[in-house]
C-alpha cells in the first residue's frame, strides 16, 4: 500500500487551600462598608468557526482518501465514518480510533481552506491528460470523496499536479500517513485483499506490505471481482 505522499488525591490534600484563595477569603471577611467590588468584565470570545453538516450513520462515509494501486482495488488511506470512527494507513501501519465532532469539523475546515469543498476537481498529470485525449485514461493517483452539507464531491488528483503548490498535498499527507488524529489502535480487519499479477484474492491476514484491509462497510468479494 506504501505510497509516500506525499489522580488520585490524598485526603490531606482536600484541606490544603492555595494561598491566593486564602488571601481572597480573608479579604472578603474583613472588609466592611463601602461599595461592592466591580463585576469582572465578560470574556471576549473568538468568532465561531464553520459548522459543517454530514451524515452520522456508522456506515456513512464523510471523508475518504483512496490511492490507486498498481494491481487491484484502490487503497483507502483515510476513511472517516459518520459516527466518528476512523481507519487510516499511517507510517506506523494501519490504525483506527474514534474522533470527536470537533475533530471532524477541523478536518473539513482544513479541506475547505484548500478548495476541496468548492467543486469537484480533476487535476491530472501529463500521463492522465494525454491518455484522456486518446480515450485510455489511467486511474488517478488519488480519489478524494466528501459527503458534506448535503453534497457529495469526488476529486481526481495526480501527484504531479498537487505537489506544487503544496496545499492539497500537505492536507492529504497530514490526514493520512502523518496520522493527523494520533490514532494508536492497530486496525485488525476481518479480511484483507492481496493482489499479484495473477489477480486478487481475499485472505485472512496481510501477506505483504501491499495487502490492503477490507473496511467495515466493504464487501470483500466485490473488491476482487474483475
């Protein structure tokens, strides 16, 4: 699959009071007469960030980044499900975990900042561009899918077109192999897809580094059908 983009407390502690609190308590008790101290000013707050809507079902895919494999089905480097479950192919191997809505919102905000929530993009390199003219189009290096704010977007990108300027490349790198969400749980799927020049097969364990996992929402047999 490897493509480089890219306190427990002592009871005695309960009796301990910070010096500042003691001083404030003493001051209050000994002050008589006069006006009450002025009320503290309200805290200034930052303007709200964008709030995106997305499907929240366990099998709903909010964001997915797929990389094209030399043989066999695309490899899902990042899959964010609607319930917050995440599976990612990282530099440390396949990892999974659950993220919060705030983290999903942050990912979508970053995607918007690099233009991935505007319109579907087709950014193909020289091979993709020339092959399109001849009618024989190879698969894009990356396919990125979003289901956000009631729209489904799919981008087809070649590495040659997104290395410079690096904004989209940096987004993909951080979200996938750089392990943006610090996922620590090893992903253990029920099946894997192993491919060779002779074809692909469903296996119970990864045969080599090129084997890709079958994700919870996927039908393994459909992945190996010609």
